[in-house]
C-alpha cells in the first residue's frame, strides 16, 4: 500500500514507488497518494504527469475539509507544482470555428479536449507531435518544436480542400472537394498540409 510506496520512494526506487502508489490509489485514493505519485513522476522526469497530479492533489486537499495534515499536504503539492511548472513549455491548440464536426486533436498522444483548445497546455520542451483526425477527412500529423522551458507555441488546426475525388455510390457520380484536416504553425510558417 501507501507505506510500501513511501519506502520504495525513500530508497530512490521511483518506478516501483509509482507503481505501488498507483495500485494503492486504485483501491483507496487520497491526496497524500496523489502527492506521492506527483513526486515520483517528477523524480522520473515525467514532468507533465507530475504537474497534472500536483494540481489534482491541491484540488483534492481543498475539497476535503476533514483531511488530516491538509495544509501540509496542500503545501507539498504546491511545491511540486512550483518546481515543475517552470521546466515545461506550453502549446496552445487553436481550432477555427469552421473545423470539421467530430475533430479529435492529440498533442503528444493525449487528446486535447474541446475545453482545452485555445488554452496553453504544458508540454515537455522539445519536439511535439500534433495529430488531427475527423470522420471523412484525411488525418494530419505534424511535428513542431517549442523553443524550450517556458516557451509558448500556438498550433492551429484547420481544414483545407484536398484535390481528390472519390467515387460515390451510383454510376458515374463522384464526390469532389473532399476536405482534409491540416495542421499549421504560428510564426515559422506552415508546418505542413495533408
């Protein structure tokens, strides 16, 4: 349980400590386990996960007025957040209003939910991978590179008209002007079109 995870963390066996903490949290979640997982992700240099868990830990501690050591746990979670946040870059996914219905955007494999589109989300510094897919459209996959820690890039996911025609059902009919999702970047020109 939690005690085993803490012992593994103290022994600098961060991967095992994280595994044990996850198991314990799946049985009985607590802000202290969330804090432990945030610390272990930070120790493993998994900074985005560490930040997500540190923020969740603060929310959990704030929501539980009866939590023993609430202020201590909350401050520890804030300390993890404060130590990780400056080491991350930010990428903002911009989606125009005419984007195709059913558009799914992934940033480094993680779905960017519509509520986070237009919001700068944390990423590890370096190359990022953006995927845009929508039913009936060709997928677009591009890689861009934020400058480094504290850098902010904006990537626009839009749609372009593909010059392809595909046969429709019925003799002699074609479907022209099929649109394809595209990914473009800010400032450094077009990252590419599909």
